[in-house]
C-alpha cells in the first residue's frame, strides 16, 4: 500500500525517491528468486503469466526466423501457450502437439520421437489448470538437454503450491502469474536461465536489464515479491493445509455421489485442485443453483451451445462426464467448516437437480 500512496519515485531515476523504488524492486527480485532457487538476475518482471509465456516462446523462436523450425508442446496447454504457438505458425514455424494419457500426463515416448535438429523449443506446463496433473518435467528436461533444446514451463498453477526449484526441474525458462499465489492481478515473472538469449518481447527503453521495456510497476512488483516470500516460508504448512481441505472435499463428494469420478492423476497432482465429473448432470446448471459457491466447470456455454473442455477431450473423457465436470480449488484461507458447507451445497444440488437433457 505505501507504494501506491506515498512512494512515487521512478526506479530509473537517480534521486532519493527513485533509489528507494529501485531498492524495493531489487528486494522483490531476490524474493522471487528465493522461491525458484535461482539468481536474482535471472528474474524478469512482467504483467502476468500470459506475457511471461509470450516472452519465453516468442523470444526463444524468433532468433531462428530465417530458418524457422518446430515447437513441441502438449495437447492440454493453456491458451497463453497454444495460441502463441499458433501465431508463430503464421511466421513459418510448425507445432508438434504431443498427446496425454487418461490422467493428463504427457506421452514421453511420442515427445522424444518428435524432437529433431530443427526443434527450437519444448514448452510443457508444470501443472494443468483444469485437473491439476503435474508433468514429468525432469524427464522432459533430460530429453531436451540431450539435444540442446530449450525447455520452457508455464508454472502459473504450481508456483507457491509445489516445489518449483528450477535446477531440480531442469528448465531454462519458467513463467509465474502473480495472482495465482496471492499477489494482485497484473504482475508476473519470467525466469530466464543465465546464458539463454531471448529476443525482446517488449520494445522500448532498457528496463529490466534491457530485457523488458517499460517503467516498472513498483507496487505490483513489491506485492509479488512479498507473496513469493510468504509462499516460500510457509510452503510445507500451506501445502499440507491445501491438501487436507482438498482431500476432505473429495472424500465427502465421492461418499455421497458414488457415480462421480475424479479426473487427472491421483498421485502427481497439485494439492489444492479437484476436478470431479458427475455423469448425467449439467455442471453449469448445478453451479447456477449454488450462487454462494465460487467454482467453475470444464464446459463452456456460448449462445446456448455447450462445448467440451479441450483438456478433458485430450484425456479421452466421455461427453457425459465432461459436461458434468466441476473445477474446484481450495485456498490458503479456506477452513474445514467452509469445505463441509461447500460439499453439502454440491451434494444437495446434484441430488435435487433434473437430469441433463
């Protein structure tokens, strides 16, 4: 709040107010680096996860514009990744979409088979935003390093919830979205391993070490730094809390709605995410009957037509299960009492609702 109300210095200025702002950004950069266990100089602040993904993917590919080449990704990436690949296809690059299994884990054999001397980048998310499945990044990193291919991961969903130590993951580039770990919306970060050279994404002056032009949003950056610091200090207790709430919610729902099933991997997954399918139920209608519950579905309704989630389609989930899928998340500030109330609301709505037409 002080950075919104009292301290207005431009961090590029040499006067006292500017130096104070610069020191705050430097501290935030250290805090983000501590969460990722990297050097502070490897962190670039962005406006969010989408910009970080664009910077990483475009920045890694555009130096090869004269020779083009391919990008390897999965069939369950967030639009902030797959639409960037589609854009680069317009410039002559090709994209190899690697399938996933029924638990949303990428097929490593097919990924390895897709790699060639002209592969410029592998970009695979750390955790899926719909079902929470964690990808085997360490194994992917071994394949990438064997061919000297850059590896990027979208860690928007995982940072602050599971370990994202970049050396252990083996990644060259990693994206963070601030609002996913309790910073405000509109700020993020990109880890760029020392020695990796990317084309600029934002053109202008030499902010962020010449890697991202534009006067820094000091208040947003300070908030992201603090959020990362808290996430690092509380990582064990936070993870245990999220998991206990998620597991209780899952248990209560499966006990009372026996036909329901959990989507995604039951072992390699985020501690806070639950994707639950209830066949014969329209999840959009169900949530409409529970205005007090903040949740979403895995099917979108546009102009009266319901479309199935691309992620669930890639996993081979049936239409009946996909259209009855709820996306539920637990948070650090949720209580067990809230979990019990949420379970009761969902159970009652599922049992009282009319069958899906």
